[in-house]
C-alpha cells in the first residue's frame, strides 16, 4: 500500500510528518509519487493564519473530486485529475484522506461534517493513534473514533529517509500567549522531552550519516526537562557529538523567544563550534508600546541589549528575525521604531508580514485595527529596507573561505551545486553532484542577489 504527505506551515509540522511517515514505513507501506495514486493521503495543516487554512479548504475541494473519481468503476471519463483517471481505468481504487496538525485540532468537531471527504481528523495530541488508523486502513475497516484527550507524546524519530539534514523536536507547546497567536490554544502548554530520548534520536540520526540537525520547539529555548535547561542541553549535545565522533557537524535551533535567550546560552554557542553561528531571534516589533500590547514580555531596550551581548560574544553570528507590521494601535511613530530597530540590529534576513486578525485570539477584538491599505504600505517600506540591509551585510562576507554543506544541484546550472553556510546563507558553486550531503570548503567570490557565488577549494 502507498501513502502521500502534503505538509504546510512550520518546521515542527515537517518533523511531525516525518515521524508519522516512519510508522507507515515500518508497516511496509511505500511512498506514492503523488496524491492522485496513493492509497492514503495525509494533509498536515497550519492554523497560524487564515490564509493557510483557506489553502487547505481549497485542497479538500480538490480531494473531494479525486475521491469521487477514485471510486468510479471502469470506463470513467473524467480527465480533470490527470493521472488519477488513468489509475482507475481498471476499476475503483478508494483513497483514505487524513487531516492532521493545528487546523485539525482547531476544527476537531466540525471538519468531517463540513468536508465528508475527510476520513480521519487527527489533532495535535492524537498523533500517537496513527498505528490504529493504519491498521483500520489495511483491514479495510470503517474509520473508528479517536481519543483526542490523550497526553502528548514525542515520536522516537522524525527523519525523512535518505535525508542528510533532520529536525529533532525537543519541546512542544507554548506558555506565552502572545495576543495575536493561536498556537498555545492548539498546541497546549509546554512539555519538554527528556534528555536521554533526545540523545537517543541523535545517535540514530548519526548512524544514518546525517550532517546537520535542527532542534525544534514552539519556544525552543524555554526547554526545561527535570531541571536541565536549554543551555545545558546544548552543551550536553555538543559534548555527546564529540564523544561519539558523530558525522553531525552542525546543530541549529528554532524558534527562540527573546525572553528566554540567556547569557549562558550565548556563552555555550560561542564556546562550541558545532553550534551554528546563526540565531533566529523573533523580535516582532520595535516599539515597546506595541510589544506590551502583543504580550511579548520584553522591551525594545532589553532586546537591543541582548543583541549587543550576542555580537560581542559571537562576532561572526548572523541574526534573522520575524517582524509584524500593522498590529492594532500601531501609529506611524511606532512603525518608525520598527525601521530604526532594523537599522540598528542589521538583520541578515527577516520574515516580514502584516498583522492579520486571527479568530480566537485577544488581538482580534482589539480596537484601533489598522486599515489594510496602511498595513500593506508599511510592509513594503519594511521589505525595501530589509533588502538594502541584506545586500550590505552579505557583501561584507565575500572574499573569504567558509565551510559549506552541499544540498542540491542548482536548478539554473546543472554543473553547479547549491549549499549553505553555518550562518544559513545560500552559496552556488561549480562541483560534482557526488558532493551532495557533504561538507566542503568554498571561497566566497561575490554576491548575486541574495545568493553567494563561490569556488570550491580542493
């Protein structure tokens, strides 16, 4: 039997898809080349923004047509779903449709009713029941009821077969309740994974030849398992990789909250070369007034002091961030504080977006909502400034030789590879595809757009 995943949203969703995929593989299932010809399609969803959910609703409409076609007897005429029409020419081939993830959790009680195409709705706490679901599909039983009140469990392995990079979830949930964010309501309170389980997964990934891991959590640096906090975990992992002579050469982490990034963590990163010199530190805004309204629990001044300490201890660090514009009550003066913070910190890149009210969050009911036209205009100013800063900061990193992890063949030139640096920058250089998945030394010659061009150092 065959399966196919469609995954949307954050890195945690991709890690959880990979973890569920391991369950299918353990039962002897194979990955289908497309949803059109799979026995089971799993849609892993995101609810952070309404636009993400709207995209899923569109896909469920598409799956409704697919499922109807796949139920046809020989002689089906429809060609609207491409290879699926050819697939059913010899008879009906049913498909099971599963929706999992944050949107599944939010619409747990209504999704199957509104979209009968869906066979199973698996919320964020019910992923442990996928073995039961797989058995029901194999035995051609009708979908049973799932227990959506179970305690969250970490999967033993979140690995995509054949990959040389991997995600390692270390905590789940969020206690922060930022006023614009729905995640705490869908993921629940913070739960940290035991250190021994994390190290065991890292050992398995090492045995597969993985070269880079990214530690994941909704608020990764609030990790605290039986008194072991995030800096101690990072030091433990760095020491463990050295002791076991692991092929894993880089360790990253996402996503970090400024309130939990300590001086101790900065020191651990500075003192351990296996920990990448790249920190994504989501500021969200540059105005203390707006940060307070967001319930971010730090001030502009606190954030800038932290950035100063980071740059002093880790001079070659690259900083990236998330920036929101148009939060309720944001004035032109507040927006100017965002731009001035960007100029002071000089992020290498930023994920920038305008505030979109999310049903179920406090900010959706705030007064003084900013008109869409103003939000879009401010966002464009922010993007223009970031592009300018990105070019200037990346230009400073040319004319040097750096360690690069080779990731893929370039789409623009098959004689070139694309890789990334420790600072998470993209590099294109001429090299044989046999180097994909390996670390190499590359001299950075120039900057083209937001991608470095370099020369492989033999």
